[in-house]
């Protein structure tokens, strides 16, 4: 995991540790919502983004979505 962030202009959080813990426990589908990451910008639509590396696959991978959507690490 290189890094992950969840939030809006009004506030955001580094959620890298949370995402890494989910992946380490075998989770490959991550829903970007306040239940997963908390609410760094109450009342505002938030976005999620992450950069990561896969063993044996060249290059950095990126995933992003809006609040309420799900990304899948493949």
C-alpha cells in the first residue's frame, strides 16, 4: 500500500492504515463510506482514492470512487 485518503475539501483523513488492515485480512472489495473510514467532512460528499502495488505486477495501481461506491483490488 502506498497511500489512501478519504474526504472532501472540508476535511479528509489518511486512511492508509485502515485499507492496509482490510487487505491484510483478505478484503478485496472496499466500500468508501463513513462506516469504513469515519466521517472527516460531515454533511459533504466525500471521495476515496488509493495507490498500491501488487507483487509481481509492474507499476503503481490507482483506484478511486465517490462515497457509497465500492472499489475492488484485482
